[in-house]
C-alpha cells in the first residue's frame, strides 16, 4: 500500500524497521535512512534479504531529505532520529506532499526546552499540502495519550485528574546507562519538574516531588515527578481536566550518577574549551556511555507504563488504571531491542499503519488523543503491546 521512509537507525529505528517488515502488507517498500550508514546496514542484515533498502541522509538538511523522498518515492516518513530534526523533516514532508509521524516533540539543540508550539504552527502548511502529521506516536507521548482518549470514550463522562506513571524495572548490568538517547534522556530528567493544575503550570525543583507506586507485575517503586510533553496536548484535548502529572521511576544508582555528573558539569549543553577544542559536555558524555541500541541483549526485567484516571461516570466518582507491561527479553526476541525502544517503536509503526490504511486520517497536524482510540488500542494488542484496565 505505501512506501515508508524511516529516518534514524538507533534503538527505536531498529524496532520500527522490524515492525514495518512484519506488516509488509501495509508497508510494501521500506527504506531506512540515517546519518551513519553502517547502523542502517546492521539493521538491514537482521532482516530477510531485500526486506529493507537503506540510505545515508543528514536530516538537518531539508533539501537532502526532499531529494531522498523523491528518489525512493516515499508516501510517509517516520521520524525516529532526534527531536532536533522534527522541523526540518516536517518541512521536507510539506515540500513533497507526504505524511509525517514522530515520537518526540521539537527541541532546539542549544536550549533544553521542548514544546509543540513550532510543530503546531505547521498545521496550515500541512493542510495546504493536503497531508497529515501525527505528533508523538511513541509510548509516552503516544500510547499514554491514546489511553487517556480511551478512558474518556469508554469510562468517563468527565475526567478530573490524570497521573501518567512510567516504570522501567529493567537491569542491564551497567552502573549507569540510559535506555534511549542519553543526551535527550538526561536533558529531560535533569530539568525542573512541572505539572498542571486548575489551568496553570506549577514548576518544581528537579525530582522534588516523589511517591511510591505499586506497579502491577513489578512492585513498589519510588516515582519522581517530571515535566513530560504529552501533558501539553492533553490539557488542550481532555475536557474537564483539573490536574495532570507525570511520574517516572529511577534507581538509586541512576540518580546518584546523574547528580554527580550534573555537579561536575557533565550535563552542560554549552560548549567548553578543552585543549584548543570546543566540546559540549553532554555530547562527550554520550560518547562515553553505552549505546542504548546495544543494551537489548543484556537487559532483563519489565517495563510498566500507564495512566491513572479519575473522574465521574453516571454521577459517580470513578478511578481506573490502564497500563501496559513489556518484558525486555521478550522484546529482544521479537526485534533485537530492549523494551524502551520496543514500546516506542511499535506505536510509531502503528500510527503510520493507521494513517496509511486511512483509519486515522485528516489533513493537518494532530496529537494522538484527537483520533478514535479504539483502532490504536486493538493494534497494540495485535502488534505485541497487550494492555490492561483495572478499576481502583
Ligand atoms: P538513538 O540515539 O539510539 O538513535 C537516533 C538515530 O538518529 C541514530 O541512528 C542517529 O544517527 C540518527 N540521527 C541523529 N541525528 C541525525 C541526523 N541529523 N540525520 C540523520 N540521522 C540522525 O535514539 P533512540 O532510537 O533511542 O530514540 C529515537 C527517538 O525516539 C528520539 O527522538 C527519542 O526522543 C524518541 N523516544 C521517544 C519515546 C516515546 O515514548 N515517545 C521514548 C524513547 C525515545 P547517528 O548514529 O549518526 O548519531
């Protein structure tokens, strides 16, 4: 049905490539392109011969992406490079009139601040080009937005509070490593916390608010309040919402290392002078840390990501928990990647699949919760991300 161009051959790109191949009836031609061709070659070799074509592209250069889209005849682009490339890749899609999917909202490399503003501003251009952009089709953002839409559709007349709860209880055996791009991950978790209540954003010191939460199939884990991007769109689209917060678990070892690295300046995003060379500390740290794409083979344990939603149904108070548990080793068996990459890459493929099959389709720029959640929830079950609903 469609030719898909996947941009980015990291941990998530690997999962998207494998999953598109598993859905070859929808994705009749699959092209994997990234900055470093050897990373595409490694993934290509894991898949049946001829299943995936590869290409080298620098996604910072819109003209190069436009040329590649034209050369391969892409109908849809899945951006699983970095958030820095969101705008250039969206522009390439507008210029060539093809659909766009990503998993993380735009962030400027020189400012650790992510927001949808600049991507939402491209709505008119996408409408004019007659194509669609689906923003944040990973797990969180992504599946968590769909969980909220599903709660709204099937369980509530009015939603009052949402807590998004993200636990990775995986163990890779390293003292310190991040499960997705270290630079993006560390920028996110070392920033100030923020949540939304009664129409205003409330800022907290990093990791200042925390609580224990009992994650099904994992157990009790201390969970820390962070700002996370799906809240920006959910406050716009969930009616009656009074409060939304996001919590993530971290091991003591992770927090201790992060604090020490921060204290010595290793998380800095401003260049420093070192022996006549200018280096960005966090970029150098990325070079030292294990590549997340290599963690798959050694990670054991589970992830559990879900939403606790509270509100009113038929005049009565109600609280439900929708969550998804993934097992790192089972994910590795399926696509040679650990669960954090898996739970991001599978929803990215599902978002693209629903668009190609015109089950989720409209012209313009959209967030996940703006579409009917049912087909996405069904695809999650079919594609390796079974979920549960529990009344609390
Ligand atoms: P990785 O760092 O493992 O992979 C990123 C890939 O993008 C690498 O292959 C990299 O190439 C490539 N890339 C970077 N810059 C460019 C460029 N200018 N042109 C072409 N290719 C480029 O990251 P992950 O796979 O872990 O994450 C991918 C995305 O998924 C990120 O945006 C991340 O924020 C997002 N994510 C979303 C989640 C969600 O639930 N929504 C959860 C986890 C991640 P090279 O090897 O040359 O550097």
